[in-house]
C-alpha cells in the first residue's frame, strides 16, 4: 500500500527529529495543502480539541470546570465520531476565550497570558471547527501549537515529545482519509431533519 505524500512528508519530519533532535516548526506547512479539502479542517479542529480535553487533568477552580465541560462535550464526540452540538461548542468557546483573556503589556507589545495550555488547544480547536470558512493557515498554526515542546537546547522547535504528537497527527490523517473513502458526513454540513 502506497503512503500518501502528506504522510511521507510528516514522516520525514519525524526522521529529522530522530536524527538531529529537533526540526523547525515551519516543516509542518505541508499540512496547509492537505487542509484545503473540504471537511478536513473542522475535523482536525475537533480532534485536537477532544485530545486536549482528554489530557486536561483535573485543575482547580474555573480551569477544572472548563476542563470537565470540554471533556463532556468533546470526548464523547471522539468516541462516537459524531459532531458535538454546535450551540454547546459556541458556548464553550466563548467561556474558554473569557477564561484566558488576560493580557500583559511587554516592551514589544501586549501578550496574552495562558493559564492552561490544554484549554488553549481546546479553544483553538473549537475555533477551527466553528470558523466559516476555516483557514488552512489556522490549521497549520494549531498543528504547530499542538506539537511544539519547549526544550532549552532547541527552544520552541519540534523535538522529543513532538515526535509522539506528529505520529498522532499521522494517525488522524490516515483515519480521516480512510473515512473520506466511505460515506462519513462532512463535519461542517448541517444535519438534515427527517
């Protein structure tokens, strides 16, 4: 069975991490072309949001409440392969944005303060799912945010733990492409009432 060009390119990034210890995040721009096909971006956004929600742990206070709500809405989607109710996704997205809406003034400009990285990934994933139209550039940026890992030797490059995240994205792409061959509904298509 032939490997698709996108998977070949992502596997080359994984091999680069294996051989040199890191890779430049711009190597993931190859995803933009793959994301151009209808339905792929919203599905990717939901997939990232669901994975981040399942990894969110059990923080205290408002972060814990948001993590529980995100898990309730999104992990069921991941298991059932059905879209979360759009109204629930819109409401959760608004709450996530409000939760991490603190900005600090730095000498080079205003910087958003991120309290919880997993909740940021849920927010960005839901934003991609709900975007109309979604942008392949936003999908690329979400993939980079998902894969990046800080290491003092390499900074914010793709390194060590990024390899596992890239393998997860490859698995998502393989699964999604297999479903495209079937009759799976488009995540952005409205459901028809009987």
